[in-house]
């Protein structure tokens, strides 16, 4: 077809050439296929999990460590005062031992502070997340700050079970599911999300009260 049109363009008068040229452009455009429409993944409720009890335990251990640090530092100061007063006793061995103990205690305190900070930010590794009625479990290899709870697109309610160590908690969401078409991309989005029940110690939901979609919601669970 293209060879035939080229011949016509070569021998046809100018007005006909213009018409044939436009026709050839239309034929070329008709041969170009549109890129395929892609389907994005699930609609997820972004969630953070903060083990408040574990934080309290670490804070108690840090407080105990600080008390021992104060005792060791106080003993070193007392030895310094004795030496400055002219005490002839050789305290070198004891001071070396106390210095080493103090270094170890400060490292322990720093590790406890780092652990407290990570837990307070929700940087933990859940054992698994599962949805009630679903046979599978979502497991994780590494700790993360935010987890996605995948809403079931075939229903208007999902109940999730979250496991962390000896703790197991449940949370149930009601929602509406909608399909969005964006730049040759089809994706699902939950809207009017409502946390209707949970077994955690407390929960904080950050969301626009008028719409509350999976694009904006962030739920913080404390246990």
C-alpha cells in the first residue's frame, strides 16, 4: 500500500498530492497501536505498629543502667578526691576496672536509647499479617516503618490479624471500593474507610474525615 501511494504522490498534480499525503498520514496513524492499559496493585491501609509495652520495658532498663552509671561515676570521683588529698593507696587497678565498666554501661545505654527510638517510630518487624477468611499470611524479612493492610476488593469489610512476638491483635475496617483510571493506569482505591473495631491498646487514625481514602490514611496501632 505504501509503495502504491508513493507512486501516486510522484505523478499526481499538486492538489491531489496534498490529499494523498494526508491520506497516507491517516493510514500510518491507524497502524500505530495504543500502549496497553496497566492494572496497579491492591488498595492498602498504611499502618504503623508501636509496641508501647516493649518501649516501657526498655525505658526501665535504661533507667536502671543510668543509676549504675551514676554509682560508678561517683566511685571514680571519690577516688580522685582521695588521691588529690594525698591518700597513698594505689587505686590504679580499681580505676581501670571502673573505667572499663563505665564504658560498657554507656554502650548499653546507647543501645537501649536506639531501641527505644526505633520502637517509638514504629520501626519493627511483624511476624505476619493475615486477613480473616484468607488462607494465606503476609510475612516480612525486614523491619519497616509503615505496613500496608490490603483491603479485599470483593467485599466492603476486612478484618486483619497482626502478630508480633507473643502479641496478636485484630482490626476491622469498613470501606467502599472504587476504580480509578489515570494515564492508562487502572487502580483500586478504598474510600470512606472506617475502623469499626480493634483489640489494640489504642489507635490513632490520620485521615480526611470527608473522604478518608487509601491515598491519605495512616493508622497508628499501640499495643
